[in-house]
């Protein structure tokens, strides 16, 4: 796919985000099963529900722009982040130490998503797609609050017990 203008770049990045979120709907249940701390299990389960909503938002954002269609393509970045998380799970036993590693892996994902949705919102604004920008800004907010929640969990609970 040759990208010729900002609209096509937006479509490409939105399609990547779509695939990244789909991968996370498969990864988050595994992360929840691997986690030990109850609050962390809940955080992953809650974010799975949010992620399903985020996938719907991507469709809504695409539907709000007639010239745009989501394409099938793979987010290699998300695939690698998830693989690192799986390797972490494989190399630890269930408990506080693995939880600390899971939080680190999950925060890498959230930071990646914050960067991705930040760009998408900015591009949507520049292209005059106000509705899409509003929709994607909701998701950006969720990713940021998930990152905050993980940060607090790491500081309050998990890292202390891992140490
Ligand atoms: Fe997400
Ligand atoms: Fe997320």
C-alpha cells in the first residue's frame, strides 16, 4: 500500500491500531490468568472490556469518514510487545515477581498505544475529521488512565512484595 497523502497515512495508522487492539483482546485474558495480585487481575480484566469498546470506536471513527476503510494489516510492534510479555510469563513463577514484570510489559503496551492514539487524534484534527478525533480521544483517555492505574499498582503493592 503506497501512502500518498495524510488521509492515507491516517487510514494506515488506524488499521494498525485496529490490529493492535485485536491482538490485545487475545493477550489480556492470558495476562489476567498469569497474574497473582487480585487488583492486577481485575485491572487486566477491566482493560479487556475497555479494549473491546476501543475496537468498536475504531469502527465508528472509520464510519464517520466516508473515504476511509479499515485494512487488514499487522501491527508488528504490538506483536513484539506481546511476545516479550509471554516470554516473561514463561520465565517466572506465579507471584509478586511475575506481577512486577507483567506490569512493566503492560505499561510498554499502554505507552505504545498512547503514542499511536496521540498521533491519530492529531492527524484526525488536521484532516478536519472532528467526529473521529472525539471518538479516538476517548480511547486515548482510557489508555492513559490504564497506565496511571498500573503505575499506582506497581508503586503501592506489587513492587514492594517483589522486592
Ligand atoms: Fe487499547
Ligand atoms: Fe490499552
